[in-house]
C-alpha cells in the first residue's frame, strides 16, 4: 500500500476507534458501513455488527483501564480500512477523507469573552494630560500647586 494511503487508513482507524467511545459512535459506525456497502455490499451488515462489538470491547477496556485494547482495535480497523481503500479506488479514498473530516471532533473556537461578560468594563483614561470628552485637557497650569 502506498504510504499516503497507509497514513489515511491509520488516521481513519484511530478516529473511528476513538469515536466509538463517544456520543458520535453511531454516526461513525454508519459512515463506515456506507463505505463498505459501496465496495462490498454483502459485507456491510457484518461490518456494522463488528463495529458494535468493537465499541463494546472498547468501553469494557476503558472501564478496566486497558489502554492496549484501544491500540489493538486501531490496528485491526487500520488493516480492514486499508483493504477497503485498496478495493475501492480513488473515489472511496475521497469519500473516506470527507467522512473522517466530518466526524472528527473539532476543538471549540477560541473566542475571548467580551469585557461585559467577564465583568470587566473599560474606563476612560484619567492620567494627567489626557483629554476629556469635548477636547478639553485634564491638566492645566491652573491645576498645579
């Protein structure tokens, strides 16, 4: 398998297995089943069942603190996705990339809280020599002792 396709299979498998432990697991399972259905329609149901089994195995492993099980599942799905990629051709590669991109968790957009929301308000400068509204100076020779 070409290195680029091997990297795609590895990334897709990693994303898939990690999603199996989230609320998005059904979307991930269904997306992978659709890909299988395009290439091997006779195997799509079995793949769906295998993903359900992988999810149950992963959840049990996470409860037991078995980090190795996650790596083994990633390896298993990497091999399976690799074979699917080879059988499916360029269109499947593009579809797999889109599916993984759509399913991948996105970090929340970094937005700074507004000053009002954080309880901070901006006050006008009061340093000597600053200008008041209307253009008058806050410092004059009359203000000095």
